[in-house]
C-alpha cells in the first residue's frame, strides 16, 4: 500500500511494555515523595482520620511504628503537623521548645537521622480561633503575626528540622523567617515556601486531621483566589527574591497549569502538594470499587511530575513506595 507513508505511525512506540518503558518521559521514584504525619499529644493513641482512610494521627510513643515503616520503604522525607491538646490566641504551642512538633522532630532525628524532617510553619493548629496568624479586628494581622512565625521556624530548627516549610501565607514570611534563621545560626536550613497556596475546599479532610478549622470566617484574605493565575507568578517571584529554596504549589491536581507556570518561570525545585481532599476522593471511590486505586494514583502523581513538579507531598507516599518496590 503506497498511501501508508502518508500518515505517521505513532503506535510503533507503544507496541510492547518494553518499548513503552524505553520512551517513557516521566517516572516516579520514592525519592520524589514527602509524607505528611499528624502528631497527637497524649499517649498510646493511633487514630485513623475518618475522612482519610489509611492516614493516622499518632502520639509520640507510637511514632516509631510509622518511622520504621517509612524508613523501610525508602521514603526520604516527612512533613510534621502537630495536634496539640491546648490552644490559645497566639498559638503558643507552635513555638515552645516542648511543642509537639519540636518533640517529634527530636525523636525522629535521634532514631532516624537520615529521614529529613520538613516542619510546617504555621499557627492554625495551635490557635484557639484556628487562623494562621494573630487576630485583630476580625482579620489576621499580617505584620503582627510575622515575629511569631519567625519564632516558630527557629524553634523547629533548634529541634533539628532539616527544612522549614512556612504555610501561613502572610506577606513577607520568607524574608522574616530567613533573617531569623540566619541570626540564630541556621544559615544552612532551607526554606520550602508554600508560595502559591489557594483558599481551597480540597483542605477539608486535613482540617479534621489537624483540628485546624477556622472558628469564624475563612482564609480568603490570606490564601489565594482559585480563579487567579497571574497572581501565582507574583507570589512565586517574591518568594524567590526573598530567599525561598523550594516553592510549593497547593493544591496540586486542579492546579497543574500553575505547577507548569511556576516551573517555567523560576529555577528552584517545585513541589506539588497533593492535598487531603485529593486523597480522600480517591480513597472513597476506591473503597466503593468504582476505580482502580493503584492505576489511578500512579497516573495522578505521574501527571504532577509531568506538569513540572520535582517533588510531591502526598498521603499516598507509603502506598506508592510499596507499589514501586514490588516491581
Ligand atoms: C496549614 C496547612 C493546611 C494544609 C497544610 N498546611 C490547612 C489550611 O491551610 O487550611 C492543608 C493540607 C491538606 O489539605 O492536605 N495552614
């Protein structure tokens, strides 16, 4: 047939599993993942988060079980969130030496020095009102919150955190935290900034897990409007200028255009946060037998890397590490 040369045969490169592996452009590795952990104050508790099947809040004495598993699976980094017993107006639990995240950090670094501890630097898990900064006149006061965030970052570094990840969305947090870390001698501790964080309904299950739902209002005066794209570049640009070493885009799945924009317009590692709601939706569908969980999760995380993410913060990290190790 002479006319077969008139069209392209793309299927040649899809003809077998080996051929497809040979030309695959994006692959996942356990090195790509950061696994979030919720540390609960108290003793001997391991609570499954009802809206996040497979994700647990653990007390310090039960942390070892998680760490052992994470280590054996080859996951290199964890992100710590605290669930304290007591909260106050200022979020004191975020920055005291005996804070739950500080204690957990010391524990990780003693038992598993090779696991990188990423500390989420925010006040919302520790404030009685559930907002990410100090409240004045029914809104979060940007500049008054900055010193508390800086104190939180320094206390996390003192406890041994390897990376500081500020998620509070106050303007200037990278400058203030960088300065405070440097002053305290932590010039080598990088900042992984939640530079591009949208006010998203996808955080619902996390707020159950971390008990951090705002007690009034919402986070729309500090987190970004999901309708905006240019604004993401302004946020990314200012955080890089202020000294951010990594940039987080959050959530991930509905924001892959933003991941690509940030990747194309900056030269620091880009991190996609595959958030709680993105996890819960998949788990719910999987538990109903409506989807193939493994295939769907692999596709979803691959698409985040394809979009430009260098790293992914994900509650699926352990599952994916197991699947990758099976191969
Ligand atoms: C703290 C913080 C939140 C998440 C990470 N850090 C909650 C929020 O901003 O309300 C959400 C993570 C997730 O949904 O998985 N500010």
